[in-house]
């Protein structure tokens, strides 16, 4: 799993059949300070995450377990919207706290 921040949304007028019920999120992995880093990537939103939310993402074969249809071409899926994250006793994210 990866800790990521929602930095945007992707829309498409045409999607692979079966992906229509899912929103596509643009995410960046967050570092140990809670800051987005690295390249942006797309993930299927299974839970209704919003802009700036910190989420847990599963990737690869296990991402298909997060969607109802195991035949969908899904490489990354949001599996949790995180309320609080601390690393080494340092708080890096608390939902609804001013950032």
C-alpha cells in the first residue's frame, strides 16, 4: 500500500467498459513529512475521496480486489480515506485540520 494525496481528478468521455461507475483520481505519493512527491498517477476511487484527501492506495494485482469486477484493467485503487496519519510519533496529517 501507498500513502497518497489527491491532487486532482481525471475525466473521460470514453472509458473501458465497467469503469464507468468509478471516478479517476490524480494522486501523488506523500513523503514522511506528508508532502506530495514523485510523479502523479491515476487511481480508481472506490470510496468517494475528495481533493486534498490523504488516502491509502493498493497497486498491482491486488488493486483489482477493490473493484467488483476482477476483469477490469485496474492498476491502482483507493482503499481508505485516512483521518489521521503519524510517522515516528510525528503527526503528518489530520483530516479537516488547516493545512
